[in-house]
């Protein structure tokens, strides 16, 4: 079913060239799986990425989590298992709150293992940085840098708002179910914006 979805997705992209953040958290989460399940997931990701990059013009970045999750060498090893030469690079901080500075530093460490890669950073909710290790609707967060391709590093293609600001992480810290827009959080993110 997943490969059928991938084929439909590739047809939908066609000759267009959107930025595609491939499978947020799937690669780092694979480290929590039993060995046989991890291999199955990574093999499926590799096959899917090969199909996508062979059959559409999207610009693909494989999501690798955030700076407090995996060591850069471990990230590179995982990317080696799923990537191919047509993949542009990797994405960091998707749906998380790590600062742009911290995300940039971590990404540059990954680049030491993968000097040909490029990366993007999700800045949608990182204006105030993280609240410890809380990942689910932490209070007091703010919008980060606006989406732009004008970044501070030649291998950083863009700052993006991948996670929609105001979209709940789940039923925690007073939030509604995951994916539902939460007006109060949206207002809080604006009030605590990096540019406020």
C-alpha cells in the first residue's frame, strides 16, 4: 500500500519541482525498532526514494530529526541506507523547537560526513528554542525565522515552515488532537515571535 501511495505521489508531482520533506521522524524513529523491523523500514524507504527520484522532479530532503536525538555519524549511517545520488540532502528540526543556531551547528556536523549534501531547517516554531525535552505543545514557544532561501550557510538551502504554526502536536499541555489547528497556540506563537 505504501509503494502504491508513493507511485501516486510521484505522478502527482510529475514535472513540477516542489520541496519534499521525506517522512518526518521515520529515519530516527527506526533506531527504536527491533533489528528486523528497522531493516524492513529502511529497505522500504530506500526503494521508495529511488522510485520518487527516478519518476518525478521533486527536490527531496530526508528528515533526520533534531539536534538532541542522534549523533551526526549515526545520522550519516542511516542516510547511507536509504538515500541515493538524486536526493538533495536532509531536513532537520521538523515539528520541533530547536533553535536555528543549534540546528545549523548540528547540520554542519552531519555535513562533515556528507559534504555533498544540502539541508533545510524547520524554523516554524523555534523562535524561543525548546522547553527542555518537551516535544508536545510546550508552552511559551514562538515563531522562528520566516521562510527564506537567504540563509547563513552555502549548504543550507532554506529555512522553512514545515510544521504549520498553530497545528497541535497532540492531546498534551491542553492541546486538541494531533494535526488540529489550535487558535490559542497560534496566537501565543505570534506573540512570542523571534521578530516581535
